[in-house]
C-alpha cells in the first residue's frame, strides 16, 4: 500500500521555534509562500538590534507598544534604558519567550483586542520592527489596521517601523509572484505566507512588502503621513498623524 505524505499540524510554529531557541535546541524555521516558494528564516531573534532598528528606536518616545515583539529584542533594549514598554504578540509562544527573557509587561493578542482590553490611548509610540509594517497585510486591510493602532495612541502618538521594499529584487521567482499578484488585483508585495517549524504550521496570513511611496499612499486616507524615513532595501519610517 502506497504511503500518503502527512500534513503539518496546525499550531504556533513561530512561538515553538522561539521557545526551542531559548533552550538551545532549535530547528530550522521555514517560511512558505502560497506559490510553493519556501525559504529559511535566518533572523536571530535572540540577538541584538541592527543599525536600522536603532534608528527607529531612537525616534520612539513616551510609552511604547512593541507590536509583533517576537522574542522581545526591542522591548528589552527599551527596558534597559528605563523606558515604559509593553510587548505585544499574537503568538503565545512568543509572548512566553518575552516573559522568560525578562520583559516585564507582555500582552498576548491583536492590536484590536488590546484596545478593547483597556489599552486604548495609553501609548505614545507603536513600534513595528522586524519589517512589521508588513502587518498592514493588504491594500484593503491597511486602513483598518492603522486605525486600530491609532486607537492605542495618545494625541501626538507616532508609528515607527521597518518594512521590506518589495521592488528591491531581480529574482525572477519573486518577479513572477509580483506579476501574479497584479493579475489577481493585489499589490505586488502582498505575500500570503505561513510559518513551518518541525511538524507545525501556522495559519496562512497576508504580509505586505511595499515601497515607501506605496506606504504613503495607504497611510494618507487613514490620516497618517510619513514624517521621517531612512531609505534602503529594508527602510524605516516614522508615521505621524496627518
């Protein structure tokens, strides 16, 4: 009888990977795209912050919400400098990793849930490192996500983050994916992904890689503008209310 290949088990693949790294027992983390393309996630989530991250961190102010905190790299740096910070992640494993590494204030859930749980208008900066501006997801979802972040911020609050410029590639596989997206009425950099780790797979989700001009075009109808930018293949921006 012919064996049929098994399917991955739904679960918190990213969180499990972070927890395993804490115990020095890691396996490779795979990012799978909906066209079948796969790549290894080579980011060291337990390492320090890079130069572009520090540029962004220096432009945060007041009480900070570290959105998509992962292993808490940014939150720990802010804590070390006496800053008031809350690490937010939808992954229970990531949130537990933050706690084990010493992040004092951790919230498990979405930005929408955080506002509903009493955190509305309690922050001065929403920090989105690790290309986390990609959490805007798509052209259709970006306005809703920016509004949810705005609900968490006090007057004068800013969004500071980094993003991958999708056009900084000449890889023909990626260029074909961009064209496939356009043909489907999507932005070129709307990536549909899931995280694979050992036998686990996350749910599929949309991640938006975009140029600074595209970000500005999505931010403006939602009441935001680019107040500062550091250009690059991975760029950093400060979004202020328009």
